[in-house]
C-alpha cells in the first residue's frame, strides 16, 4: 500500500498531470456557469407588458437614479448566490446590477454595483444590505466554484514562471499554453454576456457581469507574449494557439483575436531573430489571418 501511495503521489505532482487537472476543473466550471451560445437568450432587452425597462447594457454602464451597492467584506469574491439576489430585488421592487464577478478582489465599502428602486420610494436599507451581504461570498483566495478566469490564471502563471530566467523551461510553458488554448476554444463557444435574471412577470431584476472574451484573451496571452518575446519557439506556439482560437471563435469575437495577433506581430518584429525564424513567424501569422477568414492552412503538428 505504501508503494502504491508513493507511486500515486509521484503521478499527482507531475506538472503535466496538474496542468490537465486544472484545465479539466476549469472546463467543468465554465460548463456549469455559462450557457452555449445556441441556447442563450440573445434578446436581453425584451420587455414584458410594454413597460419601460433598463437594458442589460445600460445596467452595466450605469444610469441616472442608481444607488451604489457596496462590498460587504474585503477579500476575493468567491461566489454569488444568484437566487438570493433575485429574491432581494423582487422584495424591494428594484433592479440590482453587479460589476464585480467571482475572481475579483473586493475592498469593504467600495462600490461593486448599483441598484435602481422601482415603484417604492423608500427602501429598507438594512434589510437590503443584509440580503446582499448573505448573497456575496468572499474568501482569502480564489476558488474554481464560479470563477471562470481562475483556471486561465493558474495555467498562465505556470507558463510565465517556466519562462523566467531562473527556471528557463520553455517546454513546460508550451504545455501550459496548450491547455490554455483548449480552454479558450471552449470558452469561445459559450455565452460570456452579462447574466440577466427576471422575475415571474419577466421583468429584469438582476444583472451580473462576467469577464468578457477580450479580457480573457489578455489574461492568457499578454504575459506569455512579454516574457517569451525573445524565444521564437514560444512566439510561434502562441501564434498557432491563436490560429486554433480564430477557427473556433464567432464573428463578434474575431476583432479581439485580431488585436492579439497584431500585438504578437509587433513583438516578433521588434526582435532580432534569424531571417529563417522571422519568416516562419510571418507564415504562422498568415495562418491566423486565414483561420479568421474561415480557411485552414495545412501545417505540421509540432511538439
């Protein structure tokens, strides 16, 4: 039993196994939290009974007459009780919109959203504050329960640390980015728009913000691009991952992929690579453009 336990322990702490575990857990979180675009309700501004209603876009930007929702505690936002927020909004006849989402760090007393009173002029502030306090869960560290970006952050951290001069392990960095690519391609098929919750009369009551596709791409690509700027192999792998993502993303997401492509091209152009390496990177950039246009360029799968 001791030998079997030691063998299991050795397997558990191997970086390849840990990367696969993080990606699998992140995938489960995304599927449990987000809906696929085909089944998502795209008409967020529909109205019930002809009554005027605040749109989800307006709620996330802020509208006249709004009051601040303050963070009840300091710490990482680890989860939201969505149904509790909906009950609070219905009980007080209001719309509640939160800008903070799981993974954000909160400072007690700092605004994390807004609420708009409905037909009642007076709001029981103590009851509302208590309901929000119970619905907003915080902790000393991030968790994967509802945090869409947590797995991406962990995988990216592994890649960045592997690229540091003290470790200098580009192979591990590439393995980590492989899992990042798989996760991003999955997220590209899911609905990342704010979650809109409605009451029984189909009136909008709660709007919960989420990290958008562009911010997730920034999280995944920015630091590996910067810390791997001097390595053409790392840059080439980032371009290949971007081509995979370009193939999976929807039309409205292609602008964000193009932004990452332009940044990668600028990074490669600034380096003093061998002409052969520069030409290879240019070819990979062309592959990304082809994938964005719906054409796949044949290429060898490299280790």
